[in-house]
C-alpha cells in the first residue's frame, strides 16, 4: 500500500480492499475466505465488516452450504447500499439498470429510440433523473455505453446514425432537466408522503458527478476482464458484434483506449479485402462484413441506421449462407489481429457468440490460413463471452464502482449519509441480483 501510514489511513485502505474483493468475486466468497485472500487478521476483518455494515456498505448472509461447525457468513451488498446506474445505448434502443456491489444488476427500463441524439439520449436522461430521485443518495454514479468512438469528455460519433461530436453528458442533462423534481411547483406530490420521499436529484449533481461515458466494445471488454473469460489474462482480444463489429485489445485487464479515448476501433480496419464505403468515411472496413447489417445485406434486405434487429436475428437463425459469410469475414479479421497482437485468447460478445455457435468451424477454418506460420501450431482459442449481451452494461457499471471504491469515494459516501436510519428508498424495482439480467419491471 502506498502512502498509508497512520492507522486511520490503513483502515481506510483496508475498507477499500475488502469492498473491492467482495465486488470482484461477485459477493460469492465467505468472510473467512476473504480474510485469507487479503491476509487480514481475523479480528481486523471482524472490525472492518462491522464498520462497513454500519455504513450501509456491506451486509452479511449465512452461506447456503457450510461444513459442520459455526455457520459461515458471506459478505455482500447492503440492502440500502450503493448503486451504480448503468446504461447501454445501442443503435435502436437503450437499456438502463441499477447495479449493486458484487455486480448484481436489475434492469429498470428498456426503450426503443429513433436513432437521433435527442430521441435516444433525452428520454434516457429523464429516466436516469427519475430513478436517481427515487433511489436518492444510494446512487453513486452513472455509466453510459455507446456504439461508437467516445472522446474524453463524452463526445461521441456514431457513423451509422449520422452522429458527429454529440455531447452525450450535455444531451442527457437537458433530458434530465425536463422532468419535474419533487419540490418544484409543477411536480406531482408523492401520495401522502410529502417531500421527504426523495431528495432532489439531477444528473451531475450526485456523487461523483458527471456520467462516465464510454465505448460499448471497450466496456464489454472491461467486463470480460473483470468477470469473464479475460479475467487474469495478460493480453486478450475482445470483439463485440452488434449491427457491426467493434474490437479492442485488453492488456493487464484494461482495454487500450488510445490517446484521445477512441482507440477501440478494430472494426474500421480494411481486413477483408472489401472495397465497400463505410459510413465512417473509410473504405473496406471489417465491420461492414460482420454483424446485423451484413446479415441483412447478404439476404437483400434494407440495412443501416440501426434498423432491422428482428429481421437480422431471423437471418442469423435461418440462413446458413449469410451466417457462413459473416463467420468467414470474422475469421479473416481475427487472423490479422492475432498476427499483430499475439493474444492469449480471443473473446466474442453480442452476435459473436451466436456466430461461433452456429458456424464455429467455418470461422476457425477461415482464420487458420491467415495466421503466420509461427502462430499456427498454437493459435489462441476463440471463445464466446459468458456475459453475452450484458458486457457493455456491466463495463459501464465497473467504471462507476472504480471511481467509488477509493478512500475518497467511501468518505464521500459517509458524509452523504449523516443519518442512515432515515434512508428508506423505494426498492420495489431493485430487489434482487442476477448476472443473467432480469426482465424490465
Ligand atoms: Zn469504417
């Protein structure tokens, strides 16, 4: 530990370590296992757990199964504990979820949109503000994943939708400010419970402030590194397939973001010999040949603009030819990137999982000839993500918890909870955890 010398600093440091360990293991390890993992004295662990429980940060439940002897406790999220709001904005819809310590997520809303920045982001901003008010000071931050390159500060370009330098935090904020707040003259008063129902809450006013905005592929890769197949992998390649394909290299658990944050763009490399013009402005982009748009194009259906998801899923399920063409293009590109980066493993999320299941042999057969001779004896495995479509959402969540799980973040939480006894947010929609994802309530 660096710089922690006083007993108070050491305690603050150990609080962060313990919460981080609970979060990273999915709240699935017992107190004694965590005590051993973190090399803590048993007494120290007891004091830490008690303090964190008092601060509404941790709650222990008896282990479901334990050997004879004393029941074992499993530290997990507190029922009034911190929540990250995470959103995945796809080209045709967005999904908003509340995520608790340990990674349990509950979907709050899932809504289609018209593909414009205002049509997609203002209602999302309003939903974030509404749920933020309802959940009050439990909300520790907001993470938003978008299907395009995101520059530092949250400026996003989504070529397929014609978005250029869209100020995502700004549009979210303007959407948030459109909803009446409790206490505003026009706001409906909560039935019989008055203004103590929830504190006023606006996007950007909470802790720690501005939303964390990032690229969906980079977030999916981050989630894969924390909770999926890339956990503990030093160099991995992650590819996320939706309407088109995105890819990023993950080194020591972190997606390489580039100098301005827009580095995760393997989909815009000319890896398949195509001469098709990509909406990004370049010619022959790999992403033109892999994903829902390519599936639709293959069978002669209209494509682009974030339309046609249902039809593309139908093609994916029924057209072997279209699936094989997608898989061949995917395999050729993977070979090029494996030659360049020498990853230990290649992971696929989104439609990539289905392409692998439906046409894995075709994919690998078209990858093999593109590999350098020195790579052929022991090529990296190509594997589907266990997180499926949840990766981008979970990665957005991780970014929020990364900012929170620090001595400063926990101190802010304490300062914002002067009297936890009165904290009774409505939990009707945030009651259980599931990594598989719940239906919207
Ligand atoms: Zn392109």
